[in-house]
């Protein structure tokens, strides 16, 4: 897993509440048996018209936001299914951080397993970043996981944040969960022996 | 020992390792696997040279991609077929003893077969790469949906790393009024708490109305816990649960089972145990519900009207309601009963069990599906299908003009050939009414099996209490 230390990039404002996993990637695209290649289908139903052409109104189709690495959105982002294809699609597109006032549990968890940071910020801070990104297409921020801070170049926006320390440690170091767990092989075997 | 909730008892009994500031390592008793969220997990094992630690605790089936047409007809979608073939290969390579492919008599929706076959039992920890794993909590176990990385983690270690969720009691007091089903209970609850009302929590459903539900009804309630944002839903096991388990083919039997039942009686929440939150609902306030929007908390009683977005308190709610009405092709203040439908889908892990089929059949017996409606029944498993056929329910549905299909997830999420056309409106017994969930541009209204059946006959939504 690629470590996440500092991420600098364009912010795409997706100003909606309850962005669900079917919006992020519809079920019809979950048939691949690979982990990659989902980026072209990210927000498929909104990015493309009936005939497959790009919908120019969708935020990621506007030139200034095309190369966004950070998405800012409303509360309960990622609600719905457990599909890890949702973070895979975001990552494959190039987005490594989603900022929102709250996240659905399974999506939140899935992000950390894939080197993505789902960053929960207070609603007023999310709103300020959202408005700035809307008013200034191409607006960039730095998400500094090491310093636990979000800031823009002019330092008009400087927000300190909290992330669970264990998850932060794993992201910073790009750690594989299974490897960590297998360090407790003895405890697992002892549990199984008690159960048998 | 301090008084504990049912969830805490099950959690405590499964902790393998704990360290301050870290997620706990929890042992998993049952891992359910399906074709969509597992191929990348098996690939991960292969690349790392790892095995499945406990094939004997792993049950796999094919459900999401499987066509619901007759089994002799081949799969036409080659990408779906490749995903199903991958599960065949992985089950063989990793030597999974309990794999039910699409031709098996035990095949079906993973959340239908787990309890029905007797794999899901009280007190267990259950996971599956599917958010509706919450269904299994109806038997008094802790059951959570996980992502593919966690599927790989469980395959390799038979454990899951989890921060301990908070607990939430949802108590439904009183007796359910006539014509109000388990589906209406959970739609009413979600309408009350909202789509993120349960985030970070495990819900325990309590109260007389819950106790009075059959096991199939309890599964309907727990199934949609995730639609309220909860990690899991659960209901304390009681004699209804034990009677159900006694008739399951792969559950323990005889003295062994009776000894387990005595232990399971101790799983209930101790008096004096504290939940982090409690919500109380009066059963008398519940009625048959219909969703009008594109999130499961956008619900109205059948006798109500579509809300006016202007009536919502916040700008975000107003905009979400406006967008939902536009997508759904509805007008503010339109009577719910005046909404005409094109399709009826009776199926999904929410409502495709035998009780659901019986309830719907009772509504349509001797009547005809409206000529403007195409209606289909997709039983939740091959066993449910066989049971229904033995009772003659298939004939009741066919006589009324319903299409009688082969088991699978089907039009709940449209990964198989069963999808809505753009603009089509469907009365569906599934669990999600998200935009495009049942097919691009499709419009989904979530209802109970009884309400779906009545709508099929009438051609529009209708109050099943007066039907």
C-alpha cells in the first residue's frame, strides 16, 4: 500500500448530502475481478450522458477540476454498500482524500485499507473549503497527515484535525493489515484451541 | 460482572487480542463469501502465498450475477460469467467444502441461505463482503458487512480488526396494527432516525412488536439496519429463534443443540445494562409505508402525500428532496395512492423468504396483475423456491400473472439481466432506492411484500389494509 504522508492537490467540490456507493460506482461495474481499472466508471451516471459523451456540468469534467486529488462533499459520504470498488474507483481516478462532515462506516474503513484518507472535519470548515473550491476553480490545498493539518497556499484556510492514531500510523507507513495481525498468530491459535 | 448488553457479551467472547488505542482483534465464527467482493481477496492470498485459515468456517455461494431464468439456459453476459467462474476456481483451489454454485439445491442469496441452512446461529460472529450481512443479527449474533480487504483478512486469519461500536436500542412498544409488516417497522424506524441515524452503532431491536415477529420478519428488520447507517442490527434469541434453528439442516442437533440453546438463553441483555442511545417507537404510529425519494429515509405512509420540498427545514434537505422528486418524476403533494407503477419486484435479501412469499400470495390469490404492470417473484434461495412450490404458491403467482423466477439477488441491484429501463417505476421489496440502483434511470419505491402484491394488482400503490 502506498503510504499517505502529505497530499497536495486540486479540490473538487461535490456539494451533495448522502453521496452513496451506487453514485460513486454503479453495481454494473462491479463485475471485474481486478482491483484496478474502476476510475473511468467513477460517478459514471453523472459523468456521462446517455450516449456515453461527457456531461459538461459534472464537476470532474470541468477543466480546472479534472486533475483533482481531493474531493469535498456533504455528510454521510459513502453510505450504502460495502463495495471496496468505491475507494478503488476514487484511487484509480487519482483522488486520495475525501473531506466531509461525516462518513458511512464501511466506506470509511475501506478507505484506510487502500491508502485513502477519509477526513472528517467540522461542517463549517467543510463549507469554507467547499465554497473556496467552487469560487476558485483549481483551488489547491495540502492535506498533511504527519502534522494533522489541512491548509491552502495563502494560509487563509488552516484547519487542524484528528485521526485515530492507529489508522494514521498505518497510512503514514503504508502498512499491510494482514501482516500485522499474523504477529498475533499465537493468540489466534490459543483462541481456537479454547473453542474446540 | 457488570451488567452487559447482548452485543457486549458476544463481543467479549470473541476478543482474541486487545491493545489500547488499537482496534480489537475479533474471532470470526462464520464467513460468507459471494462472487462479487471475493475475487480480489483470493488474488491477494495467492500473491502472498497464503491459505484460507478455516475453510470449515467459510460458506460460499453465487448470487449477485446469476440470471434468474431457467438453469438450463446459459449465462449470456460474459463478464458476469467470468466472475462466477472465478468463484468456482477459487472454491476449488482453496478447498472450500461449503460452496454452493448456481446449480446447487442450497444456492441462494447469501443472507437467505446462511440462516436457512443453519450456518448462522445465536452468539456467533458473522461477516460477509456485503453490507446486508446485518440480516443475520436476527438470530442473536453479531453480523457485519466488510470490504474486500477485510474479506482477505478474514480468509487469511479468521479474525477481523474492529473498533468496538457503540450500542443503540430501538424499542418498538405495543402490538403491530393489522396490515403493518416487518418491512413497515424498519421503514418507519429509518424514516424516524434517518439514513445516518445509526452510524457507528450496533442496533439491538427490542420491545413487544419485535418479539412478536417471526424469524423471517426479524431478518427483514435487521437487514435494513445498514440503511439507517448502523454497523449491525440484532435481536435477542428466544423460543422463536430456537424453534427456527431446530429445523435447520446443518444446525447442531439433539442433545448438543439443546445444550447450546441453554447457553444462548444467557445472551440476552442484562437488566440494568446501558445502551449508548435508546429510541422508542410506538407500534400504533406505524402504517404501511412507501418510499417516495432516493434514500430509504424518504418515506411516507400510504395514506399520505409526497412531501413538498419547501416543507423541509434545512437547505441541504430541501435540495435533496427537490432532486429526489425530479429523479423520481413526482410532484409535491401528489397522493401516494395515485402513483402508478410499471414493474413489481418481489425478492431480495430483505423480503424473499417463505413468509414473504406467503404474505404476498395471500393478497393476490384469485386476482390478476394489472395489464400495465410486469411483475416478477424471485425467491431468495433454491430451498425457498422448492418450499413455495411444494405449497403451491408458484401456481398462485403464475395464475395471477406474475413471472416465477430462479433464486438470486436479481433486480435489487441489477448485476444480472433483471433491470429497470430508464424511467420505469417499480414497487420493490428490496432495501435501497438509490438513483439508478435497479438500472440506470429506474425509479424504485420500497414497500412490503403485501404492498408490492397489492400494487401489482391495482397498477398503483394502494392501502393493503383496505385491499
